[in-house]
């Protein structure tokens, strides 16, 4: 009886620990949002996607691309399924050369509406356009 109770208690602790148990980081941007979730704003309402000046901006034929902002948005919203290096994980698409398959507008459409096994991503139109512009430059 004691072994069963201890096993049940231990199993419950593991389940709660795996699920996070509580929300100790409420309002904090941990930089590890799951795909399909919106970025949380910090205390000043800043999602951290704006960069001062033109650092990280490149003109690659798809308009100006804010690379640093796009990379941050992708890490917060895409890396969970597509991997930190965007090479794909399991059944997820490899995004490292996605610009050779789809235009910026097509990528925005995929982000907002999903495609195949990919669900729609719940991000702002501005963030979707930022990421799509950056991904459209990723060609062979």
C-alpha cells in the first residue's frame, strides 16, 4: 500500500513538473514561446522586435529585411517545430531554402493560414511580414 501511494505521489510530481505547474514567468518574455502563440510584451509594451537604426537590415530584392527582428520572431514562434536552425524536425519543413520555393506573399499566407500539417501561427500581420520577407531571401 505504501509503495503504491509513494509511486502515485512521485508520478503526480513528475506530471506537474513536466507541465510547468504554475506561471512564475507571467509577463516575462522568456524567448521560448511555443509555435502559434503571440509574443508577450514586456512592462513597456515592447515585444522586442523593433531594432534601433538599420543594423541587421539588408536589401535582398524582397525589400528591406530586418534580419535581427525576423530571427527573433522565428525563434519565438517557429523554432519549436522547425528547429533553432530552421532545418526542420521530424515532419516539419526545412526553412533554410524556403525562399526558392515560395514568394514573400506565399510565405505570409502559409504563416497566417497554415499549410498541410502546419497550423496557422498566431502572430501579428507585421511580424508575419517581417519573417516572410526574411524567409523569402533564404534561397539555395
